[in-house]
């Protein structure tokens, strides 16, 4: 009888230990990303590439090196749905070329990982030469971006907001709109790859940030520590050069 009791106790302890080991596994972080915004993130065939993609890999590597126990997985989403998906606990982080939105509630923002600014992209032969020339024009911007806010502040502008930046670029190319307001790094990519022209003037100075839901301060604390180390590294400069970010 005593042997049976000891055997049962050993079994119970084994199950308990196994349960602890299981609960002590890696914490998977689901990252919302909109792969339509090169050089931050885009699709190369079925593969997702870009500065933010490579940065995320480096950040989680640094966090785990410093004692974390994280894994991550990207979830492809429309840019305008990422913030609400965070606040509704569908994802944990948003890493997609974000800049600060003061009206977004229940989210927390990381320290900056890059400088950014909103600029205007126009056709190479456009008569638009300055920001003042944008007044009264047909202006495109990606939905829920600060570029959309900038576009709406342009006097008498007719603003077309869509989810996918590629649709705006195609519309600009066909003459359906006169300009697109977007991040400088993205504009430079289209100048290089598609022959558009970027106005010299800065329409809004910004910073790129990562966002999470309020309550995930511990995760964001680890993110910020990793960002600090990453930004000081040669890898950061290598990736900025590689992607033109």
C-alpha cells in the first residue's frame, strides 16, 4: 500500500513538473504587418522582405540574448486594421512603418527606431513643383496613415484614401490622381523603381515607432531595451543602407 502511494505521488509530481515546463515555454508574440509599403515591408513573391522584417528578427534575437524567452510570428493585415486588432487582443505588436497617432486610444508606443517625414510623390512630368501647388488637386493617401491627415489638411484638396498603397501608385501612374502623400523612404523607393518625382518640401516631420496594447508594458520595455542596443549596432546601419530606410 505504501509503495502504491509513493508511486502515485511520483506520478503526480511528474505531471506537475511537466505542466510547469510546458507553461514555461517561449512566449509567442503575434506581430501585425502590412506588406505593401517598401522599403519597410513588401512581398517578394510569397516572401515578406523589408527593413521592418529584418529589424524584427534582430530585436527578438537581442531580447532572447538578454534573458527573454520569445518567439514571434507575422500576421499580414491591412494597415488600417492593425491598431484595432491590437486593442482587441488579436495581435500583440504592430510593426509596419508606424508613426505616432495622438488619437489612437489604448495603445502604447515604443521609442523611435527611425526618423521619417511625409512628402508628396508626383509624376515625373507633373506641373506640381511645390507644396503650394498641391492645393485643389486630387491627392491620394493610405487609409489610417498620418499621410491621410496631411492630405486632408491641404487646402481644397480632393483626397482619395485607400487601404493598399500600390493601388494609389497605379492610380498616380495612370493620371487618376495628381499626387500621393507618403513616407519619404517609400517615396524614394518609387522614385528609384518607377520613375516618379518627389517634392523637396517636408510636409510633416515624424518618427517610426512600434505599438502595443496598454497593459503590455513589460513586452514594450523589452522592445525598447532591444531597440537601444540595435540602433547602436553596425547591423542597424547595414539594414538602413540595404533598404534605404
